[in-house]
C-alpha cells in the first residue's frame, strides 16, 4: 500500500513545524527568556522574528533570525527556525545546511526533529534518498526517546514518519500523541494515518472525521479519504451496498410475483362469471382485472429493463472481484482468468444483443412458415376479412401456412413499433388442423385469434412480448457462448426472472384467453367455438401420431413421400388412443405457468354464454374449401417437412421411392 498522495499533502500542510505546538506562545516565551540571558539587545528582534514565523512571513522571519544569530551565536533556535522557514520556501539545500549547523551547535530534540524534516522535505517532488530517510527516522526516534512527554516532538516525529511512510515510527508517535494530546486535530490526523497503515480502515475513517470536524484542511482530508477508500477491499467497500440493492431488487420481484399470483387466482375464480356475461368485454369485473393486469405487467416489464444494468454490474463486479482475489494471493491462474474474462464478455454481448432485439429488431429471424398470397386464395381472404369485420378490428396483414396444427396470431416488429400500433399482424395457420373441420368452426377459431389482437393490451401487448423475446435471446446467446453456468449471475437472472415473469404474464394470458373465447362465442356461437376448440386439440393429437408413424415408416423403408397428409401408414392411428388422449387433454389442470385455462372449462363457459351465433351459408362446408387446391397445399407442406427433417436430422426423404436396378 502506497501513501504518496497523503505524504505530499502532509508536507504542504506541515511546512511550518510550529503548527504542531500545543502552546506556541509559551514555547516562544521560553526561548526568548533564553535569548535574554545570552543577548538582551537581540530580544526585540527575536520577538519580531517569532511573530513573523508564526504568521508564515518566511523571508521576514529569516532576516530577523539572522540578526538574532549574529548577536547570539550560541542561540541555535535562530538557526533551526531559519531552516524551517527555508523549507517552507523550498530552499532545501540552504535549509539542510542551517539545520545541520543547529544540530552541531546544540543536539537538543527540537533541532533533531527540524533536521529530520529538512532531510525528508526534498524539492521537485522527488523522494528523499534512502540514506536521508534512514537518518531522518533515526533522529525522530531519538527525539522521542529523549523527551517522551513532549507532544510537540511527537507531532514532529509523526510528520517525518508520514513523509517517508515509516509505519513503526508512525504507530509509536501517534500512540504517544493520543496519550499526551488526545483532543488535538493533529492527533486524530496521525491516528487516522496509523490506522490506515495497520489496515484498520473503519477506525481510520472515524479519526479522520474527528480531524475534519476539528478544522483539518478539506483538501488534505479528501486526499486521505481517497487513500482509505483505495485501500479497502472491493468486497468490504461495496459488499453491503450491493447486498442492500440485491435485497431490494429481490423484494420488488417477489412483490410483483405475489401480485401476479393473486390476480391469477382472482381471474380463475371469476372466470366462469366473466365468460358467461353477455355484456362481453365491457364486463365490470373483466375491465377491472384487465386494468390491474395491465399495470402489474407493465411494471414487471419496466422492472426487467431496470434490472439489466444491475445484472451487467454484477457480472463485471464478480469477474473483477475474482481477479482482485487472485492478485491479492499473488498468483494468477491464466487459464481460469481467461475463461472468466470470456464469460464476462459473452454475458455483456448477450445482454446488449437481447436489448437490441427486443427494442429495435422485428420478432423472429424469418418467416414462421410459408407465406401465401391472399389473391391466390380469395375465399380465405374473404373469410379473414369477414371475421375481422364481425369482431370489429382490421384483418391480419400476412398469413403463414405451417405443416402442423397450430393456429395463432402475433405482431411482428420491434417494441417501438408494437407500442405505437405500427406492427405487422400475422396469422399462423397449420394445415394439419383443417381435415374434418367445418368453415363455421374455423371462423370461430379465427374470431378467437382476432380477439387476441383486439385485447392485446390486456396482457401488456408489445411490451410484454419484447421482454419475452429479450429473455429468450439472452438465454440463447449465453448458452451458445458457453456462459450459461452456475457461477454466472446473468444466467440465474434469466432463469429466475423468466419463471417470475411467466407467473405474472401467464395469469394475464389466461384472462386474455377467456376474453378471446367470449369474442368468438358472441360472434359465431358457443357451439361453433366449442366444436372448433375441441377439433383443434383432437387434430393436434391425431396429426402428431400420424406424422410420427408415417415418417418412421418412410425413413425405415426408404420410401418416397409425396403427401404426408394422404399417406396411409401400415400401422394407422388408433381412434381409441386418440379419444383417451383427448379426454386427458380436455380435463388437464393448468400449471401456474400455463397460459390457457382448462379446455373443458372453456368449452363449458362459452356453451353457457350463447349457443348459436349468426349463421353464414357456407358454415357447414369443409374448411379446406377456402383453399383453391388442397392437394397442392398439402404437397407444399410435405416439402417443408422434408426440408426440416434433412436440416435437423440429416435424413433425405425423396419425393418418389427409388427404383431398384434391373439385374
């Protein structure tokens, strides 16, 4: 530990050694009495010289003491004070010569301390030589031994000790000052430095505060405070504050989770009443819950972005703390430090990338399926426009076909676009759900999805979606960069905040599902939506089983696959197994992290709301009729499946089976 800054400040503050006298007037009178005995005619010059010396008029003091010394050559006090005045004027060579003459004339402790000060007070900021340091410490120690009850000499010795940062001497002289002059500002100053040298940082701060209150120069106090702060280990210095911030952050997060759980429970208790209410979205209960959910979820989203700087700071602090610990041990394991440095860099990149993705970049790296042209399927376009008109919102901007059975809507665009309502509305329609479905049921399911678009602010809308995307992006980047480790605070944050956010947002999503169900039931009838919802669940079970059997048979038999949807596997799907699985899915209790209520409850609620809605002439027609060419669409989706199997498993499925060669 170095105290260079403190030493320099002390040299400035202690340029006049008389500042440490407990009673300067008494001391000056004592040496004037001594001068009176030697040369009475020089007493007036001596008194004027002492006044100039105490006032810091150094050149006047030098001139007066020169006249005194000519009148009284044995009066070594005149030489000593000329020496001190020239030290203050930074005339170090002349000062050193005067102090040596004083010491040779009279080797009293005061002259020894003055010579020691002159030895360590080098000009130009250069440190004293080792020989000068050694001589100064010896002279100061000797002065303490000769006059152990003199607080002024103890203060002078402390000046020397701090100038060369001699810790044993500093400990001795500061302890003596504490005993002889416990209330002096200089005593607390030197005690603070002694505690600093001994690593007693808390005590050093206490003594420094007392010295500051006693009138210590603010610049000197600030310099010492900075030195104390620099000597404190980072964990001791920042640990309590970091623990307090972490505790407050955790308490806030737990509070949000508690509110989310309470709202979720309230939603499920009131779900049946809300779903059956013919007043629909204007229901007082649903309106209140929507506003409460919106507020809690908005605060949760803001809490996430507020937490990001804390996470970065924690990661950097952990990496720096480990490196500091290795430095303190005197051994740096290079490989481990490189690994930790890489984890810190990857984490910083993951956090920054997640922010960029959530705020500015559109959702998803590409299209979620095969984008179709609305003009190529005019009946589908008319259906989408008609459903949107009945719900009272604008139609989707894009339709993506996928091979599976999912039906969903999402809004594409960065958080800023979503919050401003300028995002692109998209519909995902899995063609696997259409087999056996009627158009009235499809319209009801689409009305449910449009209900989500109408009510998207209920669950935080674009803000909540941006947070989910940011969390997922951060998790992917951390895992891909090898930073998803138990010792990385960012990984714990991603896992913990994701679960907490799901607790809050999924409860809001359950409310939104109930409201969207009600939109569908009021627009197309409870029976249509109930049958449509059950059909979607049943087709998901049946299609997954069919696709698994068909693909296994095709791959193992090296067969071609033209149309997965029309392929008849040798081991077809068992209707009883599908029926059993459907019953389990309908009655399955949702976990706290599920975004949907129990399907059986949803079906019962909308059935009680309204049985039949306004009917269209084509409601009983097959849902596949909204497409111009079913076979072409199914073949196109089969192509997508072949591409996916090749990309994920490296297995090429041909369109046509290979022909065996003729012998």
